[in-house]
């Protein structure tokens, strides 16, 4: 409720300003910008909330990890570049295709990549990697941000836990849910040189759906 009421309050305040004849033109434009921003935020919240509350059962197809990563770089590379962050692909030769839902795996990798880019407080790179480990595919996203404080580590997968002003706290909940439905797991590792690595393990072949 809080997540919805805050943007609504912002929209209401901005609408009041626009309505008042005493409001100067530049303040009106600023108010319109606020309305657009808050609408985008509500939209994002709703998408995440629906993904989380009504998850679709995965439809399994053969997914190529290299193509998956290319798709994410295509989606997020531009906004990363604006922050001086390079997205680098690191896919070991001969990594096999994995059985998974293409849209959902994209969502997983995108959420992790957006978090990684947002965490970067200076220029540098975010590495999107794929490799095989035994009968699983490991997909990882490594950043060079400040990392996650020890006391937050057991909360980050909780719905609505966020440390960001405009966060929804649903990104990692959705990641966890999708990965679990693929019979996989997510782990969080602290990099020796700073920053975090989120690693997702998905079985290459899925068993009968749960
Ligand atoms: P949101 O991004 O909306 O806050 P998430 O569920 O994706 O929601 O993330 C929850 C919290 O986990 C973030 O607010 C942030 O504090 C922390 N977090 C996630 N990924 C990273 C990261 N790569 N580096 C540092 N903190 C992170």
C-alpha cells in the first residue's frame, strides 16, 4: 500500500500545482515530469507485483546462454554506458543450451543486471558469464559496486525489501521464484576485489514439472 500511496501522493501534489493559476510555466512542466515519472514507477511496480503474485508456469525450450546474454546487453547496454559502465559477456566455449522458459530466464538475468548497474558507484564493468557445471548451467552477474552489508544479506530476497528511493524490492523475489520453478538455485557471493556476484544455477535438463 505504501509503495502505491507514495507515487499517488506525488501525482496529486503535482496535479494541484498544475491546476492553480498562480503556478508559473516552468513549475507546471516540472509537475508534469513528476506525474510521468510516478506513473512509470507505478507501472513498474504493477508489472513486478503481477509477475510475483501470479507466476506463469515455465514453458521449457532450449535456450542458448550466449544469445540470452546478448539480448540483455542489447536491452541494458545503453543505460549502462550512460553511467560509464561496460557490460561484458564471458561465455566459455562449448556451453550447452539449457532447458528453460526464454522470457523468464531473460527476466532473471535482466533483474540481476539492472541491480548490478545500479550498484556501480564509479566507472567499470559488469560481467555476465555463463558456464557449465556438471549437469547445470551457471549464469552469473558480477559488479564492482560497494557490495551488500552483512546484515542485509538474509533480507534481499524478501518481497519489498529495498534500499533504493525508487525501488520496489521485488526484483530479487522474482528472480528467486523463477529460478526455483526451474528447479535451480541462486547464490550471492562477495567478490574479493569488492562488489557482488549473483550466481544462478539451472539444471540443463528439466525433470517432470512440479
Ligand atoms: P530493488 O532493486 O527494487 O531494490 P531487489 O529485490 O532487486 O529490489 O533488490 C533488493 C535490494 O538488494 C536492493 O535494494 C539492494 O539493496 C540490494 N542489492 C541487490 N543487488 C545488489 C548488488 N548487485 N549490489 C548491491 N546491492 C544489491
